[in-house]
C-alpha cells in the first residue's frame, strides 16, 4: 500500500510542479512573456469558476468525504489498476486477471480491518490524532466529540452508541462504511470471474449527463457475449432508481443482494467484520477451479491450510461459526447456537464456559465451522446463459 500511495503522491506532485513552473514569471524568457500572461489570465478565470462550482470540495471536505475516499480507491484499483490486467500474451493476461482478483480480495480484507475503529477506542483515537494533521479537520464541528467518545460508533442502531449526528460524522472519516465500497469491488471480480460479458464500471460516474437532463445509472453495465446490454446495481433498496434508468434507456437492470451475500458477516460478539481467508482467496482467484453455486465452505472438510485439529481449536482467525440449536447435542445448546447468525469461531470459544468450549472443540462440528466464497444472488439466469 505504501508504494501505491507514494506513486499517487508523485502524480499529484508532478501536476503541482507543472503548475508552479508556469505560475512563476521568472521562469520565462523575455520573448516568452506572452506565454506567462496567457497562463496567468486563464488560471485566474479557472480558479474563479472552480470556486463558484465548489470544485475543490469534490476532492476533499467533510461533506461526502466517505464518497470521495471511496472514489479515490476505486480510481486506483478499477480506474488505473484495471490496466494492470492488460497483457499482450493470452496466458499472461489470464494470470494478470487472477492476480487482480487476489489483489481486490486482500484490499477488501484491509477495508474490513479499518472498521475495527468502530469498536476500538484506542485505534480510533490514534487515527483521529493523525488525521488532525490535515488542515481544517481538527476544526470540524464534531471532531473533538468523536475524539472523546469512548463507546461503540458507526454500527447498526441497536449496537451503536452516541448521537445520530455523531454516528453520521464518524461515517465521514472512512471510505463508504459497512460494506458500501467493498461490495462494489467484490461485485466487479464476481462479474469478471463468471465471464458474463464485458464489464463497464460506472462507479465513478454517479450521474450520466446530457445538456438538459441527468440520469442515475447502475453501478455496472454489461455487454454480454450475445451483444445484449444489462445494468447491474449493487445492493437492494434502489429499485425505484433502477426502474427509472430502465424506463429511460430500455436497458434491463438487475439488482444484486448484498445483505444476504455472506460476504460481509459482522461477528455479533466482537462486532468486527469477518474477512476472507487464504483458502477462499486462493480458490476464487484460480480460474481453473470451479466454484460451487452454494458459496458455503465446510472448513473441517475442505480446508487444506490448517489441520482439522487446529481448526477445531480456533487457530484460524477467519473461521465462522453458525449452528442451529440441538437438544440431543450437548455442544449445540449454548447461547451462540442460534442458526441465523455467523460469529467468529474464536469469539465463540472465548465466550462460552470452559466445559462447553471443550465440548465444542471435541465435537469437530463439520456443520458449524464454515466460511464463504464471494457470491451475489440476482444474476443466476444471466450466468447460466453465458455458460
């Protein structure tokens, strides 16, 4: 990540140097004075209009900052990183695409880890202390309140603490919290891996503009192999928006379910997200491996990175626990055997009484210990059609 940020800074610095050279009259020879005058006059007019449009606020500022940060990440990975997959040789190009899928999955894990500051006062305070070095941030209305806040923040309503206003401000310091960004990235590689057509990301173009009208497009457009055009919207609750786009363009739009995707399980015990393990990343990024329609992986049966004994003991930090209660099974009668929730397995072991912990470990419960491949419902017919 450091190298990526360094190169991004170099690009900005390069443009700054170009501007500074042309802004300084002493850099021009006498016969080049007109070049300086033209640049000076145009930069003044440009700055005036940019200020009237508040263009600078679209690059950094408290309001919509989470969107700006997300856009920047998507520019790096889907705008420029997109080209890292372009290789002349067919085999090398396929390898590059597989590496890109791995890259995105590890990036998603980082984004999930960033949200640890929802529950960690220590990390949140350290982050805010460093963030205050950016001019103007420390002066934002709720900055000091967030620094002093000791409870959970930025979580679902029943869990979060602090005012609605403070929770909203917290959202502004991270790029599209609660999976908003990583679902968009995951959907891209999900579409790529399933080979349903040519992918046109519109994540950086939230409005399509004509002279008289604007239209809100879906997150992706797909040109299928049979020359059909489809829109793909990430996340539900946008049916009206998607419907309006389809009515105005005659482009059918599918909505992908993110809420039930199992790509973003937040452990109900520690309230941290459960990232993707290396087994999932290795298999999903290997295009020669068939990924089953059912995205669930039974860790004790399938994982080849940890021994069954180590998995049962909770040595893998990525293992999920989800179990229906069972009266006839002593290891399935504790408070976390609820069936509809996915926990960190390690959190369950750390939270139950010692005797129950030994029973759970000794049970080698194939059903309860699991993880998942990236999967989104809503494209089954299209995927089947392309295959």
